C-alpha cells in the first residue's frame, strides 16, 4: 500500500506517485522490485529484502538519492520469539517500509499509527520518520521499569536468604532480555545517527531536530537498559557471595564440631592401647569415669567455642 499525504492519505499506485508530496509506503518484496526500477535502487539492497536479517546491527547504506537499512523489531511481550524484520528506504519526500517478515502485522499497525499522528497539512518526512520510530519504542519505559522491579524482587530474595534453585535461571533470562533490548536500541541509534548526519541532503536542516530528539529518546532507553544490565551483574556477584557465606558458615560449624569431638578420639586412642598398667581398667568406676571425662571435655569445648563465636 502506498499513500500520498495531501489533505488526507490518498492511496496511489506506483505510477501515480507524485514526488512533490510526502509519500509513505508499506510494500512487499514483489512491489519493491517494481518501485526499485523506477527509483534505481541498488540490486544489493533489493536482494537484502528477500531474506530476514540475522543480526540487529546490519548497517546503514547511504546513497546519493536515498538511505537504506534493515531493521529487526522485537516483540516486547515475548522477547524469545522471532523478531519482525523490515527494510527502510528513505528518500526525498518518501519513506518506504518493506515487509520482509511481519508475522502478526504488528509493524504494519505501527506504520499506520504513524501516518495518523500528525495533521496531513503539516506533516513532513522528518515528522513521519519520528512517528514511525516512536511507535516502535512505545511503552518501552514501562517495559524497562517492569524489568527493574523484577530485579529488585530478586535482590530482596538474596538479602532475605530465600533465593530458590531457579534464581540463576531467572536472572539469566532477564540478562538475555536486556541484551536483546541493548542491541535493539543500538540498531535504532545507528539509523537515527545516519539520518541526522543527512549526508545525501535528503532533509531540510531546520527539521532535523525531530530526528535528534528521537535519537535522544532512544539513547535514554538504551542507558536505562544498560543500567539494569549492570544491576544484574552486581546481583549475580551478591548471590555468589551469599552462597560463599553460607558455605563458609557450614564449614565453620563442621570445623567447630570436629574440634570439640577430636579430644574424644585421643581418649579412645589411649584406652584402646590396652596397657596393663592403666589403673582404670581394674577400677570398678573406670567405665563411668571415662564417660564423665568425655562429657566434661565436650561441654567445656562447646562453651569455649560458643564464647569465641566459632558457631
């Protein structure tokens, strides 16, 4: 679908495109081949739209008359799912979005929302790009805030000593989500930076502040995601330290118990020698004496250990 933004969005065919009006197009690969012939798009860019990009940062290609890039769009409701993939052509008075893989038409919906954001009599290419990219990061502040709350909850578990066996898995999942968002924002920043540079002079300099504002917004989101990623790293260190502390306390108790009962081993060793000259062997209270001696030694060492806070 191709729209010319006049007094209202007017659907047009490729042959009906009037370059003096703002044109916004959401097309498939077949339509791209036809429109590419009209505007002389590089074959490499058209071929790139034939398959989904496997990397977030696939680069931005700047040509004399247009700028081309590929874009992977995350589904923040399920970051482990396959991302939508589109390609962008930005020309004088024209934004073309190529549907490479839009599984649930969510990217198409964002594109349509961008078209209706500004009044058509005042819309510019810069405003249109701003509206589209802004739709891609809508509600991201809330998403990152929710991740921050999850991290805080896990931190409370560590401090209270109630972290379960799934703690590391939960932390790893959050870390993966934050890495995905980091790469996503880096990709968007690469694009906004290239557009703002205006190397091929597609834009009017007076309107580029829309793109600059967009870049600043995305940069803040990236900083928030990176800050949470650092918090996850600190939380991992804190959790490892808590496990080490528990292990140290356990070893401390075992050491204290060993120290308390070691003298009994010595006593048993003495009497296990069975020397005939040991008077206790002939004494009728010898057995009771050894028991009492052992209890006194254990009790004495237990008191000493308690006072010295060995356990």
